[in-house]
C-alpha cells in the first residue's frame, strides 16, 4: 500500500493522528503533536540477542506495508529501540508481567521495553498498528502506551477434522491471530469424521481414519456427495506449525478427543470400540455431521493405545496443556456393553457419567506422568470433575460457576458468544453460506464478559480467559473460514485483552475500519457489515481433497 491509498475515514492531519489499536491498550497518553517519521533514514536498534527475531519481524512487517526498509543502528535519532530487561515491572501476576510492555514515541525515537520477548513482541504489534499515513508520509503519533493483558488465555480453536486446513493455511491464521495478541491456538485434530495426525505405532489411523467416503452436500446436510475426502498432518507438519507459532509467541494446544467423537479411530482399530455389544458393527469414518453414538471402550487396551499416542504426539507440543475433548460422549454403548458394565461394578461407579469421569481421570494420570495438564469441555464435570482439570465452558454458565466453586480453573468458550461457526446476522443467499442458525453478531461477541456474573473476587483468578471456536462442518474453503472468523476474532481479542471498563462498541467499530483495509490488502475474506464477503472473487464452495493413495 502507498501512504495515500488508505481509504480509512479516520485519516486526518498530523495534529490529530488516529490511534486505531485493536485490542485497545490499557493506557494511552498522547504527547506533543509532532510525530515520529518512519522513512529511509529510520534505524532499528535492538538490545540483546533474544530481541533479534522480533527486530526482523518488525522490519519485515513495516517494509511490506510501507515499502521502506529500516537500517540498523547502535544509537542516534530517528531510531526504534527494542529492549528486554528484567528491571521492567508492572503490578500484576507473573503472566501479565510477562506479556506487558511500554511503548514511548517521541519525534526523535520510539522505545519499546518489556520483561520478556513475548511482551516486546506485543509492543511491536502495537507499533505496527500505530504506523499510519499522513500527507504522503509514514508517521507514528507521539505518545506513551502502558499495556498488559486482562486474561492470560486468549484463544482461537480450529477444527481441522470436518474440513481440513493445510499447513500454510494454519500458519496464516496463527499470523493473523498474533497481530491481535491472541496467544493460544487450540487445534482440534481428531474427530468422528477424520483423524488428522500421523501416529507411527498406529498407521491405520491415517490409512483409514483420515479418510471418509463422502461428505454432506453443501446446503443439503442429509445428502451425501459421493466424493472421498480427507487428509492428515505428518509429525513433521505438526512440528512446522508449532515452530512457526513460536515465532509469533502463540502456544499450540493439541486436542485429541475421547471417549466420544472417536468414530474414525474405532474405524481404524475396531478392537478399541465396545465390540462385545451383540450386533455391534465396525463403523466407517463418519460421513454425516452431528453426534455419532460411538465411544471408546474402557478397556486396558484402550488406555495402552492412548498412552502410545501420547508418547509420540505430546513431545511435539511444548505447551503444558493437552485438550482431551470429553464432550458429547453418548452413553448408549456403555449401557449395552457387558464389559463397560463390569468396569463400572468393579470400580463402584453409579452410572455411565461416573464411568466417563473414571475414563477422564485415567487419561489425566497418563498426562501427568508425561508432565502435562488436562483440559476438557464442560461435560468432564458430569460424573465428577477431577480437582486438577481445567474446563472449557461451552454450554451454560452454571458449569462455570460450579467449577469455580470447586476450585478448578476455567476457560470460557460459551457458544452464545464465541462459536464462530454460528451465523452472524444478514448473509447472502446460497448453499455456500450454510451455517448453524442463531446470531453470534460482532456486537454479541464484543459485549461478552468471561467472568461469570456473581463470581466472588477471590475466584476471578480461576478464569484463565476466553476463546473463539470454529467448528468446520460448513467451512469448505479458506475463504469461508476467513468469512466466519474476521472481524469477530478482533472483537474477541479486545474482550480478552482490554480492561472491562474501556469497553466501547462504537469506538471499536471506528478503530476497526483501517483493520478492514489491511484485511483487503492481505486478501483476508472478512464479513462486511451488510453480511457480504469482502473478497468479490471469494470462493466459498467446497475444495476437494486428494483421496488416499492406494
Ligand atoms: C462442543 O461444541 N461440542 C464442545
């Protein structure tokens, strides 16, 4: 983009340069009216080796946007100074200190100081958003920003099972997340309709479970399209994504679902199913959407399988947390399986919900033995919540309140506010716009508070944060994915980062305008206010994946 090409209505004289940062920082103090100029003489001075990758990121981002490449400096004027120092401190918990930064801009120099590279990276994102065009020059308004996050968990979940996203597509999403200081990518990797990770000890998971014979037709969910569909990530692919995310200070949390949503796994290894039920048949990888009444059997063989999968997959992910799903596990099979009933009797379990809790606790032990912590959807509370589990609340606030009273940590993923697979108001006609009903508008996302009403002050620290979810039944292409996520994820980022008292939807909408310009420049297909897609050439129809090689 050239300095004059911005269509932002907020473009103004240098005396009143706009500040359009999303998420809104905690404190902004404007200073003198002369701005800093980003031009061919600007240099970047970075103090310490750990700041070098961030210097490179800043330099490349601004060069791409402005066409101007900064030089290197050891000091002097017209310089941007990046510094990580242990003497930088704010009042707050360790996680907030680690992500905090201060940015001071004067006409001569910009300095960004933080305690950690992550804090510095956050400050750099703010700086990139501050660079604006005025009178054919690139400038940064003189000001001081003191900033830190409200919540430590600011997440986005992507389901790569119902429809697949390639490694470059996943990395692109992580890059866009980082721009809005979203720091956690929750990667939903196994499902009824597709197992998406290579496990060398269990090759059939990707020979069989990664493929389905067909999918529902777009716009007609009950009809099959007859087209084989699938794909999976090799372990090298997973490493590529994790390494890329690290450069963006984003943590990747893998989700390996159990004991429900496991049809693809059971299709691959039928002995893991409840195969002692009379008339039980080996399933095929799911071809319809919705909950499928299949569960893993609570056999020792199943726990051995899970342990071996963990042994291969968990070392790839440095994150302390692993998500094990736990949602929507139908209990019919366990009711009808003599073996499952025997496990219940031997362990004094009153019903199948307690059997689910038994199952989850056994899996949690496997995670603890491998130095990891368990996260599950809020169904893990039914039948008894493990005291050390972290719960994602997606159904009802009552689960959040109960978990907080029990002393558990929660992440709020409430479907009424954070489910980006749901509709978001007006939309064009056509099967490619199929989505789940009900409106999760930008406004509804923005006006949500992750702290459940009535939470006592002493329990607020148990709310780790919030997260947007993109379930991908109706996400047939990258353009549809973008359309559902943006700009709602910008609103979510502000909920997760900015102080509650600064919430202002009108102000947010005004600040959003130049961000939409940036999406246009980057060819990100966001939803426009009238419901139409931003990219006139947007293709939201299904992209077919290569069928398995035989
Ligand atoms: C969920 O939406 N089933 C967690």
